[in-house]
C-alpha cells in the first residue's frame, strides 16, 4: 500500500511542482519592473491608470526567460530528489539498437504540429478561436525562443509527464489506461482550452512512443520537433496570410504523414520485440 501512495504522490507532486515554480519565477521576475513603474508613477505625482501600468510592466517581460529559469530550477530540484532512482532505472540510456530511428521522430513531430491546424479547424469555434499561450511567448528573440520552448520545455515536460507520471502510472494499472490518464494530466496542466485539447492528443502519442521503445529520448525528440515547428512558423510566416485551402491541404498531407510515421514506429517496435524474443 505504501508503494501505491508513493506512486500517487509522484504523479501529483511533480506536475504541481512544475506549475508552482513557474508561478514563483514569474512573480519574482516581474516584481522589480513592476515596483519601478509603480514607484516612478507615485513619485511623479501623475495620475495613472492601472491598465496602462500593467501594459508597461508586461511589455518589458520576456516569457522565454521565465521559462528557461523556471525549467532549470525545476530540473535541478527533480534531479536532486530522483538522481538515485534515475540511475537505477537508467532513464537516460541511449541504446541505438533499441530505440526507433530519430529522423522518423523528427518528421512525426513536425507533421503533428502542421496537422493539428486541421484538427483545430474541425473543433467548435468557441474552442478553435481560443487564444494560444505560444502567441505571447514566441516573437521576442529567436534564439531564446528555441532554447526555452524547443529544448527546456520539451525536455522537462518529457521528464515529468513520461519519465515520472507515466512510469508510475504503469506500476499501478494497465498501459492503455496509464497512457490515457497521463495524456489527460498533460492536457489539463496547460491551463488553456485550445492548447489543452491538442496537448491531450500529443500526450497520447508521446506516451505511446515512450512505452513502445522504453526511451525518453524518443518522446523528447518528437516533442522538441513539434515545438520547434511552432517557433519556426511564427518567425517565418509572422502575420502573413496564407490561402486557407492551401493550408488545409498541407495540414491534411501532414496528418496522413503523421499516421504513416506512427505505423512505422509501431512496426519497428514489433520487429524489435520479436528480435528480443529469439
């Protein structure tokens, strides 16, 4: 019974730790500019509007820096708590004979991102038109955005949701149920109706990939490629308008490619399982 409670504690604790550290870092990071703006307004004796001051404060905030700082802090805390367990379970093992070809994972991550536009357009307008957090994060600095979203966010989220949450769920229940539950948690933790919708689907795919190959590098590669596509598209396309029909065709092709990539990964998993049985 104690092992069950321990597993449940890890499933709940680490996602909440991830959120809590982001909140704390955001508060501390914004405190100094907020204090300066408010203090200057008070000392000048000018009348000020709370909304105007809020916009002034937020205009100087770089969310990519907040993500990088909070992710590094979270990783260090998790590493100190779980380094012994990671060593025993060989979380970071990179066995080239066991994992799938990473190029397939990269293609899957890219095409998933593109195909999700097609899925979003099929959702009710109340959801599809919901603002996305990436719109506020991306666009300040290309290098910082790559580091924060592609490297730090993808790495840490895979450690937490696949390396900790999913691994502990599989100790308590059958794998299909564990994959679904961790995807639900992954979706809910994004705290955004639209992003949570496709984060759930992405979580299912990342969970399957992790289980199939028993390697966190597989899910990190897919997740990183997925996030990288968002960053690159934002900088390349920006505010440019794209013909809706052309974009729907691209999204449909990407969706088909994603399915094919999943089939290839599934067959690769089956083939390797047969090798190990010999």
